[in-house]
């Protein structure tokens, strides 16, 4: 369109004249260091360092000569062209944003954007017509855009993988974090590594990445913020699902403490927000081989589908919550809630809840297929776990002399809890493969106990 070419021509004329004027008045010099809150920069392959903020010489040049630049005929013609073109004019004198927030824009904020972008790109007050064309193309696309892309990243502490990315959905993946994503996290004190005091050591900067879009709004955007909390909870829940799925997939300690979100499109790409997800106590080490990474991507949709059944979902959540705990007593309590959700889902009224200890242990022994365990071994493991849980929740202490494992004998509580975890992980994997489930139970328990088919869903 003719209006498009006029704006392009006038924008280019303004930026070129402004650059030439500033270059004639300011010589290139060292950046000015500013003490106080600094900025994070990559220091080496595995470290980021908090350094003094540096103000490039061209920044002060543009600021100090702002009135002179805005008095230029080229500037006035550029502004006039934008003001008569609705796509550009809609930004002037109003609030622009999404339901996540916004800001007001002055005419000069829009008009000077290309000037600032050119100085940043060139590292000085030089005008390059080819670079300008590329910058203008991006500027024009952002101005016309009716939505804004956001990225939400959640660093996975202690996670290592031999394959990236691990695609979980079209807009959802586990991947290496970019430097920009890491710095956004560090600015909000979300550390995807070890804090050494002004230096962050990051050997495996990995995280969950979720991309989404929000409609661009003009004017009063406060009425749109009411749905923000629900959408934020959805994203947090989705990221937490990854933590639960990793813990269920294989043994290892993994933590996803926080979620950091930011817009990728100008003019809303300056702000960053964060929200807490898990306590940091769960951090440890979790490693996926290349083969396991591919298997995890295949396991993910089965995991999500199984969670559509309420009692399986409750079991998976409790298994995942155990991964957040540090004390073995707390982990055992969560594991046993997981076991009851999975194996006693059909026990409803109080008159049916007789001898829970025996019923849970028997069903677990019949259903679980644990390497190195007979059915009797599995029965006894769950019975001991139930007794230990009962002692813990009623304020008693666990008698470690009663904690025995097949082929090992008496073990410490930590070792026993690890065995219960692995046994329940195996049972949950089998349960997920069984989907679809009966209405309110994993299998027909009576039929299983009598040696008949387990898959009698109508029972």
C-alpha cells in the first residue's frame, strides 16, 4: 500500500539523518560503568556473572539530543505519516498490552524505536541501509501484530538429558534454555544452577518451555485480567505435570521450583514475571539417556490420558508430591496415600472399609509385578509400609527391625522407602498401560483374587 511505503521512506530518512547528526557530535567511547544493581552476563561455558551495568556512549547521545532530534523535519514527517495510518495511530495516547498487563506509549516512543534498535544493532552511531531494512521489517510486523507471543520457562534443577528437545506437545517441550531465558530467570532470582554469590554455575541449563499467545489490547485492559489467574494456574499445572511424569518415569531427584514468563514481541518484551511451583528441597540429579528421552516422549501422552481417571490421577499426584519431600517419613506417607488411591478406590462406605491393611496388601501383591519379588514378598512389603505409615501419622516411631526386603533382610527406613517408591512406580506403570479403567477401580479385584480375568469392567 502507498501508506506503507511512505512510512518506510520517512522512517529511513529520519533514522539516517539522526544518526549522522549524533555521529558528528559524539565520538565513540568506552561504555560507562554504573555501580549498584548490575546485569547478568555469560562469563564462561558454565557460569553467569553479575556485572556492573554498562551504559554505551550512544545511549546518552540519543537521550541528551532528544529535543534536537524531534525538531528535525524528517522526524515530524515520520510522525505525521504514522498518525494518519490507523495501524500505527492506535498506539498513540492509550494503554497497550494484553490481559497480563500493558503500558502507555508516547508518539516519540514509537518513532524513536528504530533509532534505538539501529544503535543497538550497530553498537554505535552508524547507519547501515541493509540493517535498517531488516529492522524496519521486524518493526512493521510487530506494529501490525494483533497478538503477542509469550514464553514461559521453568528450569529443571538437576536434570540432564542426552537428547533435546523432548517434544511433549506442539507448544510444550523440554529443552536447553537459551541465554536470554537464563538471564530472565536470574533477574528474578530464579537460579537454574548453583548460586556462588554473584556467580551462577550452570552445567545443564534445561527446562520446560511453553509458548502461548495473548490478544493485543488497546485502551482499558483491566476487564480482561479476571481470567489471568485461571490461565496462570493452567500453565503451572502443566509444568508440574512434567515433574510428576519424570518422577514416575524413573528414579531420580528432580525439582521445578519456579516459572518465568515474558513476551517475545516488541513493544511488550521488556517485562518478566515469575511464580513459585515447588519447594527447592526436591533438587538432586535426574539423568535421561538418548533412548530414555525418546521413551519419555512416548510415555507422556499415556501419562496425561491416564490422569483423566480420578483415582489414578490422585495416585499419580501423591506419588509426585513424595518427590518434593526430603524426610523419608513424609515421603512414605505420600506413597501410602498413592497406594490407597490406586488399590482401594472402590472402597466407599465405612461398612466396606474393614481390614484396610489386609485388603491393600493383598491387592498390591496380586497386581504388582516387581523384579525380584514374589507375590508374597510384594504383600509383605505393602503390609510393612502400611504399618510404618500408621505409626508415623499417629505420632509413633517406625521400628526399623520390622523393615525387611527380599534377599536383603532388615534395612534402614530410607532404604525401605526407596523400595516402596520403586514398587509403586512399577505398579503405576502397569496401571497406565491398562487404561481404559473400570469406572471406580483399576481391575476387577474379586476376579483377580480368584484367578479369573482382571478386565471385567462391568463388575
